[in-house]
């Protein structure tokens, strides 16, 4: 399952926190810089997000606060199974 992290490469400490968090969990993700991708910025605005980063996984969007509370379950192959609070 693809994980997408929307944020900014410059001047976004919260985006850096999310990248570090995912890296520490050995989670692969695609990063989309909203300063370089106008359609991504429009999407987040349409979804009423007022802050970044925003993570997309399993047909749902999560904020950094959600991400900090999420625990990942892994299969032996390292496939992400889902979220638990």
C-alpha cells in the first residue's frame, strides 16, 4: 500500500518530524512538496487541511498529531497491515 506524505521541503519543522518518524519506523513513502505541486496544494485545501504535513494511507488522510499516536503492525515481510490507536 502506498503512503504519501504531503508537505514542504523548506521551512517546515513539522514535515521534518514526520519524515524522521517514518524513517525510524522503516516505512517507505512518497513525499510531495506542495510548493512544487499545485494540484496537491489544491487537494489539501479542498479537504480543509490548514496545516502540514498530511499523510495519505489506506484511503484516509492523517495529520502529524494522528501520526504520533499511530502504531504500525508489520508482517514478517515488512508489509504495513494497518493502523491502531
